[in-house]
């Protein structure tokens, strides 16, 4: 596995929003286009594949670029992006799985958050008997507060010691996850864990009798009129739940609009409203500026960034993949970049420029 799938926690938005008066007076689409062209010309924005902005369910801006994409570990060279070209989501896939779990829960197909984790995997009864594991619940899986020894952040992807790489190489990925040593108190500390998402995907498949990609297609993608999608699978044929999804950029934008509408699409309930609220309710801090719910991030723009702090929630993926939902402005923003080989700091800098210097000044 190459280093292209490295997934780091990216800093939340933080730069200022100063903007020339002439640009603020222009139509949002014109102002965004001009600022974007300037930022690409001066090198502040690089590797941009797509930028989509929607307000009130209507497109405000849509831009596509050209460059290298990666389908998990398969290089896609010199892609010309557009409305009909899918893009890798990386870890934004996790947020989609979080929604699918809620749909399956409402249908009575998967265990509720307070259910014991190991009770759902009787095939690993030997692990369930180990001290401390009987206290771990689905809530801890959804919030990534399992207390397991898991490291995807300090050990590079491609290194066999990286926990996700080790999971991919394991003869049984689910045993590998469930047998991780317990090194912390459950429910206390957030530990970024693709294995948690893999467990959710497995529970969905066990409960519904459908593979995760097929279930998401049936209950989420088709009811919302999605175009083609793809989900990478491992050598064992199991879907890479945490990072393997590819969608059209417009379809990712639809997920943001679905969340703004409380889980309904064109008046039809897709995800239960109480689950939309639950996944976007903070459970545990990931830093002093960001929290985690049930597979969704959330936070507030700091004072000074906007006249008043703006609450946001969304998904984040390595290489510059973002879904931002800002309820107070009825905004959904999708960003796709091909900066897989750039550092986390470089990816964050591009995102900050796009959000705080190019997009948000039009909606303050």
C-alpha cells in the first residue's frame, strides 16, 4: 500500500475573512470565481479537483479542475473532473456509513448504541471472555472511544505497523479489530480508528443480509437519485468501509442537503431525524476546536473568523476531501483535492483559503 491513503486529523478553519468591497458587492458566483482564480494563480490553492457550494438547496458555485486522483490505492492519472466524474472520498466514507447505520437501526436490523459490542459477534466468544471487553458497547464504536490500541496517525500508511494496514493484511479483519489490546478507559478518549467503521459495516451486512455497498445504494443513494458509485474492497472481498467510497461531487453535496433537511429528501424521509441529530451531537473532543459525534465531526468557527461563530458539521478525508454543512447559513460546501502526497498542514492551508477567503465572505 502506498502512502497515498494517509489520514490525519486536520485543523479546523481559522483564517480571517477580510474581502475587498468590490468582491462582496458582486454576485456570489462571480466573487468566488474571481477569488479562486487569484488564489490558484498566487499558489495559495493547489491540487483542487472540485469546489461546490449550495445554499437553500440551490447551486451557488460549481468548479472542476484536472489532476491525479486515487481509487484507494489505484492511481488515476490526469483526470479531467466534472459533474459526471466520481471522486475518492477517503474518510468522508465514514460519515456515510454512520448514516446508513441509523437507517438500519430504525429498521431493527442492527443493535442500538447501548448494546454490548461482543454480544454481536458470537463467532469470537473467546475474545468476549477477556477482561474489560464486556463493558464495550456500540456507542463506543460509533464515537471511536473504544479504548483500543490503534494507531493510524503517527505510523504512516504503507508501514505494516499502521493499524489499518495491519487490518488489511490480516486473515480475518474483524478478529484483528476485536482482539486489539485495551489500553484506555472506554468512552473517555477519542482514537481515530478505521476499524470502528469496519465493525459498523459488518454489523449492517449481518443484520440486513446485504453487503455494505449494496445496502447504501438501496437505502441512501438510489432514493436520492445518485449517479454511479464505487466502493473499494480488500483482498478478502470485504468492503473498505472507512475509506473506500467514490461518489460524484454533486451526490456528496446531496448528503449535506439531506442533513440540512433533517434526513428528508424532497419530502421523503431517508435518514431518521433523531439519528441526524444524534450523529451531529458532540460526544468527545478530538482537539480544543473540534468534536466528534457518531462518525461526524463538528465545531464552531472561532470569533474573529465571522461576526458571530458559525456552527458546522461534516466529514473529512485525506488528500483534501471535505463536506461542510453550516446550518445557520443553509450552506453545503464540497471540496475535493488531489493533495494525497502533501502534508496535513498543506492540505489544511488550502482548505482554510477556500473556506475563509474564497467562499464564506459571500455569506457573512
